[in-house]
C-alpha cells in the first residue's frame, strides 16, 4: 500500500549517504582524512542515525525531488565497546562543515539527547561548525547578531555526562569551542589544526602571516593545553576515545566501571627509584607503572611538571595526580595549577577517587612566575582540592613544601596518607630556607660564614628525619615503597564503597 513512499524513503537515504558527492569525498580522501560515515563505522560497534533526511532539497515544477544535499552534521545513537553513547559528527564534504539551516537543531538535539538520556557524548569535529561564510550575506540579504544555539546544553553536559571531542581536520571558531568544552579532547598530528581563526583571517586582522601548522598544529595546541591527547592517525584517535570512555562512568549518576585486573610483581623496584640526593630527578612514571594496572596520561606536553592521568588500581578507575621532578623539580607553575584544578573537577564530576603521588617542592618562583600570577592560579588549584568530596589518597614520595605542598590533599576531611622513607617536608627546603632564617648570624660570621652554614645544615639535617614527624603523628604512616600498591588496593575498595553519585556543582571546562 505504501510502496511509493517506502521507495522514496530509500532513495532519500541513498542521496544522504552520498554526503557532498563523489568529487568532494575524493577531495576529503586526498587530504588523508576519512569521511564522517567512515569514521562512524571505524569507531562504533552499532549505529542508529537520527535526522538522516535533514538537508536541502531541490524540486522540479511538478514537485518531484531533483536533488538533495544532506545537512553537514550527522547525529545518532551508537555503541562503543558495548556502551551506549550519542555521537555527533561534522561532514566536511558539505560546505566544509560550516553551518546551514539544519545544523543548529541537529547539534542541539544531540547534546540534549546525550544529557537527558545520561550517556556519554562523542563529538567528531571537522570544520568551523559556526555561522558559515560571509558569502551568505548576499544570499540572506541581512546579517545577524552572533549567538550559540544550544550552548546551555553544551555547558550543562560538562556536569552530567562524559564528553569526548576529536579534532579530525582544521577546526576553527565555534568548532574549536566545541572541541575544548569537553572533558577530554583529542587531535591528530598533521591532519588537524585548532585555532580561534585560521591563517587568512589572522593575516587580514593582525597582519601576521603564519601557516596553519605553526598557528594551530599539534605542537602549539598541545603545549598550550587546548587538547589533552595527540594521536598519530585517525584510527589511534578512535582507540584513545574508547580508552578514555573505559575509565569513566555512563554519567554523573553512575560510578566508574570496575574491571578485572592482573596482579603485578611484589613492587621491590619501587625501593630503588628515588635517589638519596634530593637534587637528583627520577622518572615518576616508573612509579606509576609499578603502582597502577594501567594509566592514560592527559596533557603531557602542557605544564609538564604536573602529571594528570586516568588509571586503574585493582580494576578500579582512579584519577592520578603527580609531579615530574625533571621539570622545575616538579614545582607547580601557573599553568600546572590550572591543569590540576581542571583535572580535580573531572574526578569530582565522575566520582573518580584521587591518588596523589606527591613530590612537590612548592610553587615555581622568580620574575616569570610572578608575571604569570602563579599564586592566584595556585590558590584556585588549592580551592579545587578542598572543594572535592571524592575519596583521596596521598603518597608522600619525597618533597612536600609550602602552600603548593599543602595542596597534596583536602585536610578538612578523612583521606588516606602514607609516606615513603624518602619523605622530606616543611615550610621551606633547607637548601633555600637556611640563608633566610640565619641571614644575620651568617653575615656576622664573616669569613667563617661557610663553616657556620655547614654546621647549621648538619644540625637541621639531624631533625628532619620523616620518622620524627611520624613520632608526633604529623604523618599517619611511613611504609616500605614495595607495599604501596597493596595498601592502595585495599583503600580503593573501601573508597568505591563510599562513593556518592549525582551531579556536582564544581564543573569547569
């Protein structure tokens, strides 16, 4: 009875599947990029498109359909590694991913659908995703006051569902804003660039001639912290997406997924990692490899003295904070403070217990640090730590100094805290604080100043033992480093039993 309509439906679906047509699809492939439908097939296990008939149609005099150009955003429900998600992807083969009459409604629906169904959202971004070209002024006969339809949903989703965004081509303007307003952002080396405005607009507006890689390539963007992960190929970006989602719950109303794990060695290698010479650096990631089942570091090229990573501990997803003593001795920079605050917010939003591997000599100092407003950024990081409510465990590996050192845990509630015998803490390191504290005495000593300084340092060294701190119960316990993983494994099971789900109020992109 309805054969004509069903035939017409199938024809329209076939027209939509052409995307921008053979020529533009070939042009997309020539740049080394997959089409949006190829990307969806590579990323998802199953796919159900929503709004596939949306686009611009051309009709003949008799009302028959002559041609059809689909909307350049494709949305739908999907499964990734068996988990339900909502996916929204730009089709660069249709007007370079820029907006048309249907794109706003489809994007908004995808955001609302994911948020209200309480499932993760994946954005595949390839283009501007904004208001289109200035050529449209003649078509419309007018311009408009800029606005971002559905941005309330974009912001709301930061507090209710995991959002992973991938830059899979040149991404500018609103597309770039959609990329970074996510919990984890990913780009592909050489294939994608991210900028507020592209090279042509920069040259016209700023008089600065610059190539797209120099302006928004992976080196510049990852070092600035605008993206969290960089992939070599699109396929790796899809694998990273799956990996990220594996650490996170379906929504803020759920707890993270617990998986099986393989037991590790006895951890004796941990006893040899930290050198006795406090001035010598070591590889913090070797500690992470020994302690956790696995981990995925976020933002490694941004603020490298601060390490943030998603990890599993006895199968339980956790958020890992640490310092890298190979950069500024592990000291906290202004950028590092921002990185820490954002990551703590992520842990809080998705109920990830925090494990903090502490080797914090304090805020980085000097004129550059003061010009960067380090203390203001640092105070914000301290606020994020104290606002957190998730279970928290701190392992004091080496240094814990000053205000930045005080950010190693929220002190106003119960947290697990253990220290290694290499622990070294206080308001200031002896190396920098001795001259200040004994300035007058050393000045009066004249030629004997160096001898006196050595004598004072020897006396102070005698009382700085971490065991003396433990005697006063100013640190809860000092442990054999080899016992770190078993102790944290016991803690994380209790931590998960104490988790409280539901949205939090301290969510910031």
